[in-house]
C-alpha cells in the first residue's frame, strides 16, 4: 500500500518534499524508498504500526540531516491531451508543476520559442485558444517563487499544428459475397487518439450513423459490414470533441444468391455483319421481385435498365463476350453475380458457295447443284437461273432433294444465296455456274494429215465437225498442250513444237442457247518429236558386178507414215572435197515407193536419199 505524501522543513531552511517517499507493506515488513536509499524495517508485529511509523520518520529525518540538504526535483511541463501533433481548431492545456513547495508558492508563465507566451499568473493550468498553424513551436514553463522571485524552468514540449485532417476509408473488397461481409478500415494519418464514427446512406436515403459489427477494436477503426450501401467515416478525439473531415465514399454491393442466365436468339455461334440478335437475361429465383438489369459487352455497356433483353444489329466490332446481371428495383446495392458469358463471333457479310457434281446434263438426265455457307448454320437457300435474281426457282422449275440441293434438267447460268433469321438476312450471291444440256448431235475431231507422230516444225490441222442437224455452232476445245485452240472449228498448227503435244477434244455449243452442247469428242493425242528425222539408205546387193542392176532402199528413223522419197546422185566438185546432189530420173516429185532401181551401173558412184511429206512439204535430213 502506498503511503500519503509528507512535507516538512529541515533546520537548514530547505523545504523537503517527501512525496517521493513510498511506504509499502510487504508481508509483515514495512519498506520505504527514497531517490537515494531504501530501508527495510525489522519484522514487527502489525500491532506496532504507530511506533513503527515514528521510527521510520525519525530515520528519514536523520538521513536528510546527514546529507545536509534536501533533493530538489526539476520542474515539469505537460500537455493535456499528451499529443505531439494537433490540428487546427483543437485545444491544448499546458500543466506546469515546479515539484517544489506548495503550488500556491509559485507564479507561472508559458514561453514559446524562447519568448513570453503568457504573463506570470497563479494558475498552473493554461488552456489555449483554438489552435492554428501559428501555434506550432517549442513551449516551456517558468515558475517564479513569490517569496524570493527566484525562478525555475521546465523541460521543453514541442507542438506541431497541421491543417484539419480528412479520414481515410479503405475496403478489402467492395463486393459482399453471398452470406459474407467486407472489412472497412478508417484511419487518420500521422496522429493518435482517435475513435471513429461510421455512416451509411443510399441514393434514396440520407446519411445515418451506423453501429456496424466491430472486429475486436474498441476504437471502431476496423468494422465488418454485410449490407450494401455508401459508407463514410470520420475521426473524433478530445474534449470538447474534435472531428476530422469526413472520408471519401466507398460503395459496397451485396451479392444475391439468385442466378442470372444469359440466352441468345437466334442461337448461332457464327454471325455476320448486319444480322440481328436478341440477348435475354433470365433470373432464377425471386420470381415476384421486380428486377432491373445491367449489360456488359465489347464496346457496349448498359447501366441499369428495366429491359431484360437487348436487340441489336451486329458488326465486326460486336465480336466478344457478353454478360448480364440484375438487382431488385428498390435496392441499388444488392445484385446477382454476373452471368456466364456468351461469345459472339462476327464476320463480314458471307458469300454463298455453289458446287456442281458435273456441269453437263446427259441426254434425258439431270445434274445436282449444292449451295452452302461455311462455317455457319440455320440457312435456307434460294436458287436463280439465267440472271433472273428477282424470282427464285420453285418446285415447278427444279427438284429440291434437300435444303441446299437442287436437281436440274435444263441448262443455264445458275446462282444461289442463303437466307436466315426474321426478318430474313441474305448472303451475297454465289459465283455463277454454267450447266449445259448435252444434245444427241455428235462432235468428231479429225487430224489433217492424220499422222499422230509429228516432227518439230511440221504443220497439222485439227478439225471439229458436228454430225446431225442443220444448226449453227460455236466450238469449245480442251487441250493438253500449253497453247489453247481458238473457239473455231479448226485449229491449225503451222510449226509444231513441244508446246503442242498432248490430248485434244472438242464439242459444239448451240449459238441460240449457249447452254446446249454436244458431248466431248473422242480425243486425239499429238506426239511432237523435237529432233528432225534422218533418212537411212541401204543398197542391194552390197557387192556389185559391172552392168548389173542395183536396188536402193530408203526409210525414215522412228517409223512414221505419209512419206514420199527423193533419190540423189552425189556429184563431186572440181576440188574433190565436197559434193552436190542431182535428182535421179523419175524422182523429181518423189516416189511413193521406198526403193529405187539403178539399171546397168558400170562405174562407181555415190547415192543418197531423203523423205518429205505434208503441204507445205516437210523434209527429213539426207541419208549418209
């Protein structure tokens, strides 16, 4: 137990304050303490209390007399409240304690930054006017003894006065999960001593003080809330109460357990520029609740609206993910979670693709055409013939085995396109496909002269003839060579080369309809040999007797047809180093026979031959 403070005077006229002396009962022992010594009394029975107290006081007196003077303590300046940082408009009280004699023995004043702040007066406590920035500085208390005018100075206390603070409100998250809560924290930077007040409002209600769920915090610094709304806070401290500016707003939103489901109509994964789509947001649960809806998509955000659907024409920029959510009409701070997203893929306007299994309708038959728009679905297909785009074909014009297919028995120029949706969205028209009727007339291809083996430089004529009927025809050719024949009934090759080799066909097209034609002719294959042929001469018999007949035989390398043969005698020139050739009698126009007989040959002579064919005539090289 702590003893009462005692004051007394010594014979050295020094005032002693024994308030620093403490007496404690420890078990059955009394102990007292001074700044210099501690003394334990002998163990006595507690019944001797008064005697023991007298002994202790006598011992203390002897101790002070022994030292010859009393200990003098420093003056102390304190502030209430004891904060180093204050804000404009707050108050502070300075408390001055000389720690010597009676309080009434002193006069007091406060210095600021080494200059008088107050005059000497008898009050230990001084309460400031409302603080402002000019009150920042270093303060000291000075005591003056009224009896002797001696002075005593306290420690220095530094004060900083800042502008009125604003509370800071932070949230770990602003979305309250289903059945959960969020943590809000309020603080005032660089200062202490605050308690906090919290406020909540909505767009429809005014601000009210709330008593939220605390989280082990008597100062209300951190709170837990499970209700959506607009929250603010402010700090309070001191007497009279001082308030910070209110914090910025933090909006929390409560997540409802209802599920938002987004649907689309039509339900096509691939869409095209200009098509229309409707997105509908359905809420599962809470059927009696009046809902409003929020929409999110690429370059598209619709805040709360009464409509649970969105209808629009798509463009390429519409590609992306779409979501929706909902909240009750009368609660702006509760909503469902966002729905699962729906992805739109939007391309430019498509073009239909038209394919035909064959393009020639056989006599009495038909061909099938197929129209498609890839990759997409939901299309109806529309068919057109001979450029008449204003009227699509009907079942009276053709047979429709299935959607996207048509069977036609009439030649013509066909197109198609796809359409889907309501109102109908059309694709671009397909490229045209020409379908031909095959007529019974027959195309016959001939080669003039009819020698399929051709040597480079020879001339040939391919001729297309139509048998049956007195009809005007145009002609079409198929060529395996690199040179395409003209659309005429004849194709003249004036100097054959490797460019002309290959297989040739022709057919006739009626000029009146352009879509009725013969079937293709039988093919003719041309083989063009690059090397000029050479004649080969042989003699029979090989051993001659003077005056006997000699038979010369001539043939062309690479057996071929149509040749006439020319026979020559070799005549040496005067120098004897070269020869000239003279036609033998009867061969000026060549002979069809590949042999020539020399009668009564008596002298040694040289002979050669060569072959020629065609018009103009094409010659082989001379034989050796």
